[in-house]
C-alpha cells in the first residue's frame, strides 16, 4: 500500500486578467492592510501600482515593499518583515517570479512565529501557519505559488538555505498569464527549462507518488508543447497560459515528490559562477538525464512517449535515447549557453569542480535521483557539461 501526504495551494484562480480579482480575494481572507512584496522591475513597470490600486478599490490599505532582488537573502526578508510590522499589515500579496514569492512566504511565516529565518529552514520546522499570502507569478518557472518550499540565502555566509513546510504554501494562487507576457527571451527560456526540469525530476524521483505522477506528466506535455512557441513569439497568449499552468503543475509535483540530481548540481554551479537558477538547470539537464536513464528507463521512456517524441510502441531504451537527444536540441533552439559559452573560464571551472561536487553530493535531492551518483560520477557530469 502506498502512503503519502499532499500539500497543495488551497485556492487557485486561472485565466486572463484574473489579477483584477486580487482585492476580492484579499477581502475573503480577512485582510485589511496588505504588504505587497515585489521587485524594482515590477515597481518601475507600474505593476505594483496596479495591484495597489486594485486593493485600494476593494477598501484595503496597502504598503508596497519592492526591495526584493534576485536570490533573496535573510536581510531582504527581515526588511520586509520590519515593514509588515511597522505598517501593521495583516496579509501579503506577492507579485513576481520565485524571488518575491519566496520572500513573501518567508515573511508570512516570521510574522506568525517567534524566531529567525534560519530557525524555520529545513523540513517541517515551522510550528504555526503564517499569515495569508496571495501569490501572483510573473514567470513560468519556479512554481513557488504551488510549493511548500522557499529558498533564502544567509546574508552572512551567502549560503542558500531551503525551507520545506506546509506553512510555506500560499493561501491563493492567481495564474494570470498576461503577467508573464512581457518576459524577455532569455528569461522565458531559463524559467521554462527550470519548470520542465521540475516536471521530469518529480516524475523520476524515488519519492514520486501516483498523484505527483499525474501532474508531472501533464506538466511535461504542456511545457514541451509550448516552450518553443513562447520563446519565438512571447505574445502567443495560449502558449503563455500553457507554460504558466505547466509550471504550476510541475510545482505541485516536485513539492510533493522532490527534485533530483539536476537541482543538486545546479545549486553549486550557480553559487560558484553566478549562473541564474533556470540556466544552470538547463545546462545540466541533458547530461544528468543521460546519466540517470538506466535507473528508471520505463519512466524516462514514458516522458518521451507522452510528448510524442517517441512512438508509443518504441522500446524503452530507444525512447530514452530520443529524450536525451531532444533535450540537447531544445537547449540549442532556446540559445541556452554551456558553462563555457556562458563565459566561465575552464581553469576556474576545473578548480571549483571538487567543491561543487561535495556540495552536490550533500544536497538532499541527490538521494531521490533514480541513480544515486557517487562523487566521481558527479565530477564526470560537471566535466561533460562544460562545453554543452
Ligand atoms: Fe528549480
């Protein structure tokens, strides 16, 4: 018999212009003063103003905190928490990609629990549910609006910490794909392959269950069939909506089934050479897949079949080879650089391989990969990845 627990965002609103529902949703949650958490980009683009007006129109008071940067750290969270308290807020609206949403979820937990960010990292370390968070994603990548996961860096040690708890789930996710339409090509590519990686890694994870499988395969299909369209033509609304839904489903899948070796290895690569998360995943996905297929050939084959890359009657081994070739091809089509063409010097890369390998081997998701890689194997994958 199977046993598992599921954490899922309890309320989800999907469709064009559904961001206009934010005031109504905030009222339903009993908010009266809202902290809008976002970043300078969305503030300058007038997006935080739009959200503030929508909240004001519903009779709510608003305080805007647009100080979130990429890869947010404990200081960014603490500043937001100070503003939340100083302005007597009682609810949060997050607008942006994974960084603002993760920051908002962490502020929410700190607003309701005594302690520091560090204390609430790790697994199930949060005693009380946080204050309500309404998440409005503007990228189709992290799936943070769907997950029980946050990633926050320690501002002193610079190390990234991750928290996994039911308390990090938003109360409401508003999936308005119009918010994602202005993403530039490189961001569309990197966040899209991040979402694809979530779906693939959740499906082949040792922690997968029949519910996460359902969403992981659906997400693979949605993302595979739309990622090139959104990259070529960012104004294709149907493709943008499919990507946002795919990223949301992939988020639920990996939040409940774990990611794998791509994420374990991409974290140190990003930390050593300042490669954005989605990009470092994309760089590693083909080589990690090549390494992992023998651990779950039927599952990888199913991914190739469900996207119609391979014929439904093709044997597993053939499907796996097609999948690996197609992942390499996708990177080429989306202009995803290799570590080399990204500008990482070969000597520095070689010098840091040992440190990256140690960090990757110690990461929690390494054990959930279909094949648990040894340090030597991880080093080999980093080397294979360098030139793409
Ligand atoms: Fe990711």
